[in-house]
C-alpha cells in the first residue's frame, strides 16, 4: 500500500509540474546570472540573463550545447526567476537553448509588471510568445524561423561561419522590417578568418553593422 501511495504521489507531482511548465509558471532553468550584454544592439548594457534549457536547432558550433537537453535542467518556479532578476537589474535577457520552446507569456508579464525590460534571443524556430521590449532574431540554416516572427524582430543577428553565410544573411534580411537592425557576427572559432571578410562586407554593404562577442574578449561571464 505504501509503495502504491508513493507512486501516486510521484505521479501527481509530475502531472502538476507538467501543467505549470505548460503554463510557463515553471521553466527548465539552466542558469541565471547578472552580467554585461556582450553582443548586438545592446552591447555594454548591464542585464540579468536567464538561460532556458531545451533546443533542437542543432548548431554544430553552439557554445552552450549543454543547454540542448531540457531534461537535464530542473523545472524552476518562474516567480523565483523573476524575484532574482528584480534584485539585480532593469533589463532581463531570456536566452537558451531555444526559449520559445516554452510559453514566455507568464514570465514576460511578471517582468513587465515589475518594471523590467524584457529581451529575448531566439532562432525564431518556434511560435512567438511573450511580451518583449526587444527581440533578437538569429536564424539558423538547420531550422529556419517561422514566417510570423520576422516582422517583430528588432535585431537580426547573423552568425558568419563561412563565406556562404553572407548570402544566407541577405536572404534573411529581406524578410525583416525596415526598422530591424542588421548585424553580422563572426562565429567565435572562425573569428580570425572571418572577421576581415565581415569588415570588408560591411563597408561595401553599410546597412549591416558588426557585432562581436565583447564579453569573451573582456572575460566577462
């Protein structure tokens, strides 16, 4: 009887957890930390980063592959994440993994209600949810963004790993709005090779700006 009752309790807890995850009131949190935004249009801005586990986009050069399996990151109460963010910063960057695999409605509503600005870094491969002050769209060839997200992007950040990526960047730039800022960023392991090409390309095509991972150069976590 005791074993049966314990099994029922475990099942009930799992069911409740799954419901909270579906509602966005729990999220598979990989890590959270206060730091300086090192990339894109808000480089140099102090921000609280919330890294959500789970991603199936599969970039071979991803520098946080440990984020891919959501099951390795414990479901965490979103209210706890919000409370931690409120104690540190005025800007919160939700990243991953791919955060749009989960509902972002609850966390952004709570952050906005607390007066915090909400930024997201996403591949755009999943349905857009949440209420965002800034959307950084970083498309990947392995799993393209949904068409619905392009008009909402404030920033298009294209990672340049090889020369073919310039054509991909232009194809993606044609899909975003005119207000969207365009960035070319060298993939870190190829920066010495690709940086000169990116500089030359940006000078010939001045609609593009260059983004570099300044936090890595400055040894900022």
